[in-house]
C-alpha cells in the first residue's frame, strides 16, 4: 500500500492565500468605512437645553 505524498508547498501557499485574502479585503473595507465615518463627524458644542425639549414635548402631547 502506497502512502499519499504530501502536498506541494506551492499548493499549500495558494490554498492558504485563497482563505486569507478575502478576509483581509473585508476587514480593510470595514476599516476604511468606519474611519471615514469618524472623520466626517463634527463636534457638537451646543449644550443641552431642557426648556427646548420640554417645549417640543408639550407641543406634541
């Protein structure tokens, strides 16, 4: 009975890249998406005005 030969290093490399590259591309996409969202966000300097909220609540109800 003949023992199977081990896979060639090249096929192991291609198989590994086949699984790793899509995951890396996906994480890079999410990283760009979230970083872009953070850069577009501007700080809010206005304080909370409870009178405005009360006025809105009373107008609705």
